[in-house]
């Protein structure tokens, strides 16, 4: 894995100052502490920070083909590189390294932009074709590796993190209130819009083409679910379990490559324990496991389950113990890493967990993300199995009752997600309901009727052909997985610690296979991830294979209500700080704090404003961190200085 950054002139062939691209890559140093390199030519700059795994001695980026007419900088890995290398050599290509990054330039020579459809792995890539003066920016189809871009002063700039764009000195940090409102509806960041005005994120499964100043966006891949009734009913349960296990074993095996030790995150639940078991078997020895234990700072502590799982597999287990104070202390660092507000406070735990990995001798970890979205792991998916309750009059009545208890106010249309109602929409409505009272009048005025549901960009006609469960799974992949689990809790926390995360459940073949399955193989009665449990029964103790789903999360705003809370909490929520940002109404925030602190309020109202206030405090913290400081006694993020050119250089 690496961090990539660069710029292309949309107006001609102006030179991009080397000091600017150096500042951009320096802002990404945590993503690639092993090397820093750039390629510059008239009208183009490509830079890369390298975290070296494969061909450590020779894999410097950016890389070129033999003639220097095609250049590439990649973050990530192509997991089919051994096969690709053999194919390329057989077709006469000369490869000078054993690094997977080099495959991009030669494969592009053969098949052009179809290279992205052919690629298998996790990646964000910048690819430059000198002959046609075409730049391609692409991102893997799951959205594991991030890539951001912006236009400024006639340049299109890109970077693995927004900090790289800000470090160019050409992109000013200004709040995009629509991006913030998306967060307050979906507790995740939009697939495309960010919280910074003018800064966009490349969508998963898409590439951007820049040619002769024209910028066009193209989709090259997506999850394809069969029409309802057309799922793979030819498979027996036993055959399906065998195929899923084989695919997961292969996915784990491919993700063990490299010249550094691989570890594994372990919650003790079904997903991570299955990955640890299969990966250890493919490795030939138990992998080092890493877990978090919560000390009265979350609804459930899975530390004991993790210890039981590690013992059953024979893995060495490193445990990070966290309490409420520890999570609060980690949160300013989490916001710097995330570059956005964060609702899930357990992301603070993930920052500390990631920081334990490299000192233990590992540079990468396998994780279990993606299983819940592939095989229906969350409790709300159980509403979608029959397809009746989410669209029925009973559900409408319950919705009205619950939100009446929360204080009433505006609600989105019942079928707000591209004309459908996924099972998890009730959770979106809960998050959004708090903002009805918490936003300032100026915030509502600035939003000017904006609907974040329109921002989802989903094809409702296509979705309505699928089984209701698959609709909900698709939305989960597009919203919470890409916008939160793989972002703040995934990539940003992991890469902040200069390590890499790898995700076997997000292997393309695993995702496609699970998408093709009948709904009852995913959710059978009230048993979630039914088929994965059949796989687990083969390799795990029965008690582990039968474990119910427990979401790893810490307490929300109550973490910031403790008597020993850090001083910056009250500073960020003061009348002066609230007025300075302009997003929220201070009187409403004070009222909501009383609601959350009072055991006498109805539980639903407390939950709604618990979520809402967590959004408020983390938004205020984000604003302080990136938009000038001054709200609290906390440092703010500052871009690396852009070095002045020396007389000799000029």
C-alpha cells in the first residue's frame, strides 16, 4: 500500500512546481513511510509514498513501461499478479521488477481502459498515457482504497487523502454543508461528495478520464444481484458451503503475499474468527491476532470471546484495553485521520488497535469487514427477508409512533432510497431526526431544500427487480460499508498507523458468489449469515460457529458527558464555538444534552439525540481541526510547508 498524489494541467502544459507535489506526498507520509518519489513532465506531476511489501528492493513508484510512455502510481495490490505476470511475459512484455504495480502499465498497453475491469484486488491508481495525453484515476470496486480530487487554478489534483489536496496550497478548506448533512442522515460520508467544498471522492468501481482538459466519469464494475427468483437455486447447501469455503481460502491465501508478517484483527465473532482460522491454515501456522477490550465504555465487551477464539486456533493475541477516557483521548487524532465527522465512537478504539500492529512486527492485518453486507449480518436485515413489513401499514404506523415520541418533525418519504425502502432506512431516519432540532436556521437556509437521498445515485428500477433482502444488502455496501466501515474505521484508522488492511470477504469472487445466492442461504429464519455458519462448523468449535452477531461499538455521546471529560468537549459545545461554526443551534444542543443525560426521558428520544449530539461534537471537532482552529485548546491540522525554490533550482 502507498499514498498517491498528483496534478494534471487542464489548460495546457504548465510545469507543476516540484515543491507542491512534495508537500502533497509529505502530507501522506503516514500512508507510505518507506519511500517518496515523483515523476514530473510538462503539464503533469505524479507522486507516491510507499509502504513496501512486494519486491521491497525494486518496487519504487511511479513506474513506467520500457519506453516511458505509460506511467503508473498505485495504492494497494493486484492479488492476481502472479497470473498476470505470466500472461504479460508470454505476450512479450519485459517486466523489470517483481512488483505488482508494474503490471498496470503493460496490461494497459494491451487492453487500454479495460484494465480496470480486468484488475482484481484493492487499489487506487493513477495511470498516465503520454501518447494520448490521457490520465486515468481509478478505484477498486468495493471502495477499500480512497482517492480524492479537486479542480483549482486550471489543475485537476488528486490524492489518497484530502490532506494531500490541502497541502498543495491550491485547495482551501471550506465546509460543504451538504456533505455534512449527508453525514447527519446516513452516519457515513457520501460516496462522492465530501465535507469539503469542491473536493470529491472517486466512487468505488469507477474511473475518471482526463483528456485534453475534459474530465469524464465512468463506471466499470458494480455488484450484480440476480432478479428475484433467478438466484442460484441449483446449489445444495453443502455444495454452497464448500464453494464459499474454497473462495474464502483462496482470498486469504492471496492476501498473505509480501515480504512482511501478516496479522489478523479478531473481535471473537464469527467473521473475524473464520478469517483467522482459514488464513492460519493457508499460512501453515497461526497468525498473530489483535483485539480491543472495552472497559465499561460500550454495550458489550468481546474481549473474552476473542481470547476463546485465539486459544482455539493457537494464535498469539495482543489486546488493547480501552475505557471511556481512552476513547475520548483518541478522538481528536481520529478526526485528523478521518477528515470528517465520525459517529461511531469505537473508531477511536480502531486508531489505538492499529497502532499496536506495527510494533508487534506486522505491517498488514486481515479483517472481517464485508461479511455482514454479503450475508445479512445486521439485525435490521431480518425485516427484509419476507419483504412485507417494511412496506406495510403496520411499519408506517410504528414509524409515526416512534418519531412522535422523539418530538415529531420532518421525515423523509417512506420509500426514500430510489423509490424503495431498505430495511436499514429506519436507522437513517433516527440519525436524521436529531438534526431537525439541532440545526441552526442558517444551516437549513444553506441547505436550500437539498435531499441527501438524491445524492445516493442508485438505480431504483434496477433495485426493484431484486429480492428485498438484496436491495438492503446493496444499500449497505454503498452507504455504511464504503462510507464508514472502510473509511473512518477502516482505511483511515489503519493507514494512520502506517500499516495496511486486507479484506478477504471483499474479494471480487466472494462478493459475486454471495450476491448470486438465494436469500435463505444468507438469512434463514432469524439466523443471520447462515451459509457462513455452515463453513464455520467445519473448522471452528460449535460454540464459536453459533455465536450471534454483536456489533462492535462504544457508547456514543455519554462518553463526552462524564464528569472527568476533557475540557475541549465543553469548549466545542460552548455558545461561542457553536456560533462560530454556524451549523447548530446552541439552545437546542443544551436541551438535547439534558435529554441524553436524563434517565426519565423515553428511550427512543434519548437514542435519537444521543446519535445527534455525537454528530454535533465530532462536527465541531472536525471544523476546529481543518477549518482554522480557535474553538478549543486542541491542535489543528497544518499542511507541510511548501519549500521555496532555491536560486540554483530556479
